[in-house]
C-alpha cells in the first residue's frame, strides 16, 4: 500500500452506492451502516423513485451525499441543476463530460467551493466495442484522457474514471484533481456489469481518492460486516 492510501482511514474513502428500489430500503441501509464517515451515493434509480427528498432524508440521518445524476444538457440547464444540487446539500455531484466545454464551464462556475463537482469520463460498463458503436475510434484510455483534459481545462476539480485509467490520469494531472472510482469489486465478488474493475486495495494503490462500492455491500446478508471486511482488506 502506498503512503497516500495508508495515511487516510479507508472508511472515509468509501462511497456506498444506494442503488436500491426506494427510499425505505435506502434509509434502512444508511441506518445499518451508520455512523459512517464516508458518503452515500444517490443515483438515478433512487432519485427518480424518491425525488430530492431522499437527499434531505439521508442528510437528516447524518449521512453525506454524493449525488450521481451525470447531468448532460444545455449549459444553462446544467448550471441551474448544479445550483439546485448544492442547495440540497450534496457534497459531490456529477456531470457528463460528453456535454462539451461550454456545458462543463457553466457547471463549474455554478458549483460552490464546498461542493466537489466531478466529470464523468467513460462508464465502467463500457469497453472499446461499445465506443465503436457510437463512433469513437480510439481506445477507452485515449477517450478517457481526452475527456478528462477537457474537464480539467473547463474548471473541474474532480473526475469519475474506472480503476484501469487511474495511473495515466495521475501521471497527467498529478494530485491536482480528485478521482472517484466506480467499478470496485472486492476479491471473489461477482463483477456483474462492470468490465473495467479492480479490487479496493488495487484501486487505492493506483491513485483513487474515493471508491464507489454498491452491491458487494448493499446486497450482502450483513452489509456492516461486508463493509468491515473491505476496510480490513485495504488497511
């Protein structure tokens, strides 16, 4: 384990993905894992099922929120949505870098200093075959690096990228950006629909700042025990 990974409590670097069917299940999970010094991810499934109130409810239970809606629209709409996410109390939020420079710049300007706005590069369910289908001729890594540079140039302080692109991103951008990494699968876990995954230890050693982990924790018979095993594996 590198010194950066060892210096920080791993629990503060784990974002538990609340990819659950409704608010009752999500809030039960927050209670089951509290006190939890990391964050809880509210994504599309839960946000559409429960609306903005779920962010407030998680925060009322002492949880910190990563609002992962991957905003992608015209610049004015996205900038207003970023402002709304901030007013909800989200500590992190995402935009999709495929929205282009003007959208990225508008979103970055709308984000207050206390909220980390992250640019999504390529989804961890995608591979080069998927890129070909949408007309991208380069490799996954080349497209991630291209989008990441546009995001950083547009004023973003953070990125979302798969574990496989962590090292090239760190070589290019150093420690100036925060990297949130989904596609994390503990040893022996089912990869599900993740095609570019690493274990938690591998991802931290490669330079991840935060790890997004969902089903290996939330679908476990004992989510607290599952979280504890993940933490023990990276200490």
